[in-house]
C-alpha cells in the first residue's frame, strides 16, 4: 500500500475594512444617489430603507431595478436586481412585495491538501467552500395615521447556501471529489416610521433586524457561517424649505452618516448627489443620479463610486465570515462601483389629494323667495383637512345641478399641514329656483380644491332642502324678499287708487301729502281684501302681493307685505315691527310703520295725540313722524288700523320697554327692493 502523508493548507486573505457595518441599500436608484433616504423613502424601495415610506405608493405600482458593476457578478447587460409590486388601499394603507435575485453576497474559502504517492511524489489538490447569502423576498405594510404619522413593518427572507467540496479514496485508493450542499433560511423584521415636525421638516426612524426567525438551521459544523444580522437604529431628517431643493441627512447607531441633496429644476427632472461617511473618518462612497418623470412612468439612474475600490469585487475569497459585521447583504465592505437603473410605473394613477372633506353641514333649508340671500349668507359649511405635508390654499365650491348655472366658489383659505378648518360656502341660484312649487329635495355637491391643482381634491354629496316660492322661514329679515313694489300690478293698483282722489290731493297741504296718500291706498286696499287668520306664526306660507290682490285676502304676513309694497311703490319708506313676547313666543306678531314725511313740529296736523305716532329718523337722517298700522284690521279701515297699531307699539315699546329688552325689533326695508 502506498504511504500517504497528507496536510491541509488554509489560504487566508483578510481585508482591513471587513469589520465595518453599513446600513445602506441598493434596490432604489433614487436612494443610492441620495445616500440619506430614510426620512422620505417612497415607492417599493421603501421596503429596505424604511417600510413606513410605503404610504407614498401610488394606486398600483410596479418597480423594476437593474445594475451593472465592476465586480465579477455583473454580466455585460447587468444584473436583474429586483422586481416589486405595491398597492395602496383604503386611502391610508399600503402593502408591497419584492422579489430580488440580485441581492446576494458570495464568498469562496479556498483550501488545499497534499499527499505523497508510492514513488514519493507530492500531489496537491485544492477544494473550495462556497458560501452564498441571498435576500430573495421582501414584504412590507404601512399605515398612515390622520396626524401625518406613517408607520410600517418590513419582513425579509434570507437564504444561506454552502457548497462544500470534499475528497475521498475509493476502493482502488483513487481520490474522488464530491460536493455537499447545505441550506438555511431565516426571516428578519424591520420597523419604521416617518412623520413631520413642521411644514418643511420631516424625520424617519428605522430599526433594522429587530427580530430574526430561523426556518432551518445549518449543520453544526458550519455554525460559524450562519448569517446573523446585527440590529441597527437608523434616523434621518429632510428639509424642503428651499425652493426646488430637498436636503437630507441620515445617521445610525454604528456612527455612519450620509448626506444628500435633490434639486428639481423642472417638474419632469430631478438631480441628486450624496456622500456616504464611515464613522466620521473618511468618505466611503459618493453617489450621483437623476430622475426623469413622465407620468405614469418614472426612471431613476444612479452611479455609486467607492474612492477606495480595492478588494470590492462582489465575489470574495478569504476568511471573512464575521457574520456580525453585516446589517444587510446589499451594501457591504465588498460592494463594488455600480451603475443602477430603476423604472417605476403607477397604474391607474390618480392625482394625489392634498385636502379632504371631513364633514358637510347645511345650515338650513333654502327658501325660494329669499334665494338671493345665499349669495352673501352661508348656505352651509365644510370641514376641510390638509392631508399634505405643506401649507395649502384651499377653497370650497358648491353646486346644485338643477338650480345653479355654475358652482359657487369661496375665497382661498390657508390650511397648515394636518390642520382642520371649517369653510363656509355660498350659493348663487338661477331663475329656475323660482319654479319650485313645493317642498323638494335636491342633490348638492361640495368640492374642495387646492389652488395649484387643476382638479378638485375631494367632493362630498349632500342633500339640499328647497322650499317652495311661497314658503317663509319665519325670520322677519327674510320677509322683505316677498315685498315687490316694482310689480306692475302693484304699481297699477296705487296709481288707480290715487287717481280717483287726484283733486283732493292737489288741494291738500303738501306737508301731509304722503300721509294722505297712505290713508287713501289703505282704504282702497281694505275694500278689496279680507283678513284670514293664520294659525302658524313662526314658519309660514306667504303670498306675494299680486297673489293677495287676486285672491282678495290673506293673513297677517300677506297683508303686511302687500301694504308695504303698495306704499314703497309710491316712494314711502316702510319698516317692519317684529314682536316676540319672551313669555309667549307663540304670540309672535308682525305689523308695519311708515314714514308720513310729516316733521315733528307739524304733528298736530295729523293727530293731537303724540302717542299715536313715533318720531324717528328716516333714510336721510331727518326726524319725521312714523305711523304704526295693524294690517289685520284692514276691514275696519285706516283709522282703526292706525289706532290698533299705535296702541300695540305704545304698550310694547313704552310700557314694557320691549326694544331695550330685545323682544321688539324695527326692521327698515331698503328703498331699493
């Protein structure tokens, strides 16, 4: 038998920087170029950097990454690094999955042994142990809270493969080689968050490898080769307060720091650069890149350069299995210069909303008779929230398709990030609203939009209750919309009534001429009408004056607006007296007073009893005598209606101080009605 003397020689190549621990990732060309990406990570690349960034995903995003490297892992056309798909759902949640065959780290441990054959010749044989670490799959989920805080969780699936070449002697004492394969799998879990501390500042925090779970362990003899990723805390800040610029800074618990800038000279172009610093001692790498955006496609290109590139060949020979030197297998002490390209497409993309309508409140029913008032008085209010990270200028629009020609817009309101404000909105109705003959329900739409946006950011459907043209909301201020002094029928009525008494008026004292005209019109009015008691004293059905004349009757409100219209048609000023007794609100009542044009010194010309009239200023600021008239006494003539009106006013205003106590109001009607 041959005498065999064997020995094993272990060749060791140890690199001086193998012990450095890095926390960068190379699946996103944008992240590579910036270096500092944890505070505003977006797209599917967030899976590695900060899973909270998945909240920035589009509706449905597909991401593909490729690279070419100076290391021997890259072929002429590069390496297919990863492909991923992400989906946003329920407005504030997102999830993504990524397959990444290009995320791998290979080592070769070379050994040899020698034997002497029977002739004394030395025979040397080499054998290698190949160790590969692969990050095959990544999964992530994020949730965006209402206060702008986004949190996320990422899970990464790693596989370790060991190929061990062995030798043995067969029955003929010949040396035979064979390979033993060993595998192990594990999961690593990351947690992350991104939030904004102000309009321009945002920050991110990631805990890498917080938990690790092994699915299958290695053979005990290869325990030293087990992938044991270190825990690492990474934090980052970004600032956007400079127009078109973003500045970012990252640091981690291993004292590595990165700094990056992104400039957006145009909406379709972004230019980036970043610096990777190791323990504040030296620049480990620099990144450059650009982004081209043509919705829905985005192309990012980055070049990563290592100033000291020796030993960075991707596949490494040497005893470098210090597993605790890795945080991730993507960017390590052995990563070589690379040119990366990432393509992202957003399918069924919708414009990102900057504002949201939380709630809409209609402030009441729409009364057709007074529909003009809603152009100046809010018809409702919308609770609007800024869901972006910057201050916005938001405005609200309101539209009822059947009753409005175009939506009515509000002014713009400044809304800070995450702030909620209430914006009152208005309505300009068209003439079709006058055709509403009965109580109806219409669909109204409220929109919120941001000034820089071409489309609305959110909309809210609401019900609009529209009363018929004769419905009155019970507010005396709204009663004036039923007063129509310019109605041809009203003008004809007053002209006919006064023409009968033309000779009498021509011979009367001019000082009391308006008083006499008012008396004549009332008495002619009384001959044609009948007061009909109305049990409703709050909300009411009010006839227009022409309707009252044609129907020859009406209730208190009908007669009041009719007589007011008649007086105003001949230029006499009128005011409504609204009485709401505090202890008996069900006895609320309205009558009118009119300006007789008589000066106080001529008061005896119309009455020797000063309690029968009121001295107050007219529209010109001159004191004149005003006559109270209770129109429900229409059948008894002007004098009785005057006496009743004067008695009511004296009891309420003088004896009970109703004006001072607030339960009697005098509402002047503008002459321009």
